[in-house]
C-alpha cells in the first residue's frame, strides 16, 4: 500500500464508544476496506503492568480474543524480553521454540525472538506463521519495543476473509490439492539445512524428513533438497471457518524481484533455487494465480502504526501478518504459543482434537452455495423451521438477510403472512429507507425499524432473527440474563445483553438506535416483555441461536421452579460456548433442522434449487 492508502485505512477505522473513567479503555475497531473488527485495550496509566493486568482481567481478554482473534494492548508497562515472555506466559498454554525456520531470527530469550530480520527496505507479505508445515502456533505475540521512524507497520488480515475473497476456481485448487514447498539448502544462501533442522547429522535430517513425510535428496557440495506437501486451506478448530492457510505466495520464486530472481536462476538453475512452491500435484502457479492471492490479501489488510510498548496478540489461524518497509531503528519481538498440529496424536486430548478436526473437515467439504437462489431458499426454510418448532406468534416476528453484494438491501418476510406461508418467491427486498424494491407485499414497519438500524450499525451482521417465542416472552418479562446452567445455556455466556424497557412496538428510529446501543458486540439481545433478537454473520448462526435461546429459557424457568439452580463455572461455560456456539457447529445443526422442515412441509421442496 502507498502512504495515502495507509492513511485512508486508518480513517476508515471506526471506534466504538469507550468506557469513560477507567484506567483501561476498550475499543472495537473496524479496520481496512472490509471493516474487519479487532480489539484495542488502551491504558492511560503507564504504571499499570500488562502482565498483572492480564492476570486480573483474563475473562475480558479471553472473550475479546475468542470473538475477534486480534487484540492490541497499548499504553501498558511491559519491560524487557523477560517481562514480555512473562506477559505471554500469563495468557498462553505453552510457549514454543521457533523450529523449522523459514526466515532468519535471533533468539533473545528462552522463548522470545526478533521478528524476521530482512532488510528494512523489503516488504514481508502477509502470511500465517508456519502455515508451510503441519504444526503451527495457535497464538502469536508481537512486542514493539522500538517503533520505526517511519513505516515498519505489521499489517494483519482476516484469513477467513482472504479465503472468501479468493477466486473460487483458485480457492478450490488449493483446497483440493494443497501446496508443495520445495526447499534447496545451499551453503551461504538463505538458511542452511543445519540451522533449519537443528543438527549437523545427515542421518538425523533423514530421520526427521521421513517422520514428517518429506521427500529429500542430497546433491553435490552438501546441498539438501526437500519437498513437502501440506494444506492450502485449513478449518479453524473452534470457529469451524475455512481459512486461507499457506505460504505459497511467499515461497514462490515469482515473489522475488526480477533482478534477484534472474540472478538465482542463472547461478543455481530453476530446479535448485532456495525455495519455490507448487500446487500439491506439482503444477506451476501462474502469475495470474499469484496476482489474485496478492489482491485478496491487499483488500483484506488492516494497517495501524506501531507505538512503543504496543503488544499485539493474534490468533495465528484467524489472522495473517506481514511487515512494511521502514526507516530508522525498529525492534519488534515475537513469541509463539499453543501449538496446533495436523499430525496424529496418541494422547486422549490429542484424540479429541483429531476427532474434532476430522469432523470439521468432513462437514467443511459440504457445499453451501452463496448464490441468491440458495440463500433465499435457506431463508424461507428458516421461517418454516421456526414455525415447525412453535417459535412464531401469528403474523408477528421477522427475519432479515442481507442481499449479497448489496449492503443497503435485505430480504425479509412479507407482512401479513404466517411463517409457514413464506417461500423464496414471496420474500420481499427492502432498502435502508424502508422502500420495498422487489416483491408484492408491504414491510412490517416495526420489523424495518429494528433490522435497518442493526444492519447499518453492525456491518459484521448479515442475518437478524426476531421472535415472540412462548418461553422467550415469559423469561424476558423477568428482566434476567440467561444463567449458564446447562450446555445450551452456555452458548449465551458473556454474549448476550438485556434491553430493560418496553415501549410497545418499535416504531421509531430513536428506539431502534437504543436497541443497537444495548446490543453492543453481543449476538443476542433479550427485549424485556417482548421477545428475543439473535444475530449472526451467517443465516445458520442466527437461526440456531434463536432455537437455543428458547431451549435455554425453558431450562432456566424449569430450574427456577424446582429450586436454586447452580451455575456452571465461568471457565467451563466459556469453553463450552467456544465449542458449540461456532459457525461450523451451527451450520451442521441448521442443515438437520432444514431436512426436518422439508419433511414437515413437503411443499417447500418444490423451491429447492437443483
């Protein structure tokens, strides 16, 4: 990006209101052209030590990390390399060594390294750490001990967004074939094999290669060449989202400038350059392929300037990172933690991890077309599901879904029809001003006020469900949050809010804005004496949250009638939410409900796209 592009990116960052009067203020930023969200925790007291604050506020940071995958700590007291390692240890399961290195780094502490030591005038493209192998850190930490005079930013990009931005044909090739990385280790060029494998013994190198499934060959002058094929796309173990997860563009010989590329090929031969990448079947990546990858990363990138003592925590599967050229001195330290591996594990915990990963991979292969025809069918199917489950109330209630590529338009049910009468054909399309731009029915005025405000104020949300479900109305009349007393109730732990007033149907923009403010960053809003709102980045998540909310209400009401229910411990409730309230799990469950609705309402099948 050019300087003016960086400035534009920063201008587009939209902060949420901060909590005044606190030492540490929380902001949710929307960065880059795609408005990706990340969290910033700013301390206005430079005597507050980050390590101590993290320990005392772990639930808050854990929720931010789980929700956004990127948390920037600013204004805290951090300290030296030892102190930084202690910061990481306070929030990490296991700190890692920098094994199987791809780039030069210097170890400055037991588990702390310098960031990649490339010349300051060079770009380092966006990438996920160690995505060129089958084991990688789940978390990666950056500590800006000394910010550059100019430049030197660490751009980040949502890897799930990069996946979605990638051309479908290219994405499918990477997903099906994986990426093959070919490395040729020459003396005094790039990293030597002794450094990469951590040994001077050829026999040990061969054993390590065989263990990992690498092919290898020895050439003249003690030159080693390896080839290793791994994933091009991965499934996040908690969110269930597919993420672009490889370094094909970084390893490819075409990523080098023309002078360097030509010199290496003339010196070593095209087959013996230090590193190169291919598709898993050995086919060459074209310039068009690499340009498309670069374009997706560029569109997804978020750039913010480093300040001294900033610490950035990233979910290494959710976010790629890079480095921009800089002037002056720059010192950024790195630590990695919480390993994730594709290798078979023999421990009970490893068996569970493998089972979950295999489940995600199985359902991840299921095609969910995002064409308008398919989305309208699934939206109509959701109305039928809620009717089938008894969560409707006459002609009240509404569900909206953004029209793909049209941020100001959404589909919603025609006013005056029961949920069981909704079909893909009679859905209406409404714009941000309340005009019905397609369809033969009017819009529910209260529905428009709610959905329009939430879609505009929460651009991350694509589907909104509002019902007056039987137990939802009863429970919201109590003005209580959902207590985490069973597994389903944990789906809402630390992720729902209360709107503690009722003024009749929502018929004004003012009250719609109050609803938006009450919602905050949560996915569920309980409307006192009224009902429930659930929201999701996709239709399936919003749908299953609504069904789960009714089940949670029922359980809570029954428990309160029987005695004093004992809540689940916060750490357990938080972990349970992460495991079951993720997009992949909710997509799987929605598919099951849709099959049930197709049996319950046979007329629905006639609308199903071929």
